[in-house]
C-alpha cells in the first residue's frame, strides 16, 4: 500500500507553484512558453486552457539545465 502522503502528492503544479519548486520567477516560466525566450524553460502541459508543469519534467529540467 502506498504512503498516504505519496498518494495525495500532486503530479502537476501551476505556474506559481512550479516557479517556487525550481527557484525561478513566474515571469520566466511565462516568457519561456513563448517564442521570445532565448533560454528554453521546462516542458509544460496544457489541460484545457490551464498550463501545468509535471513534477517529473521540472526534475528533469533541474537535472539537465540548458546552456545558453
């Protein structure tokens, strides 16, 4: 049986939560979703009109940061 905390942990975070998780600003993440960004940001997913970041994608981004 899974640990209750693990079972209740979210798999996806909203922009503000994702920014806090990786230590970047919300505006950085918002800018990186556009073509105007020179530094690639973490992968994001849209659920309807809502943008979310999977924790696994944020971890992968932190493990392999882009080089400018």
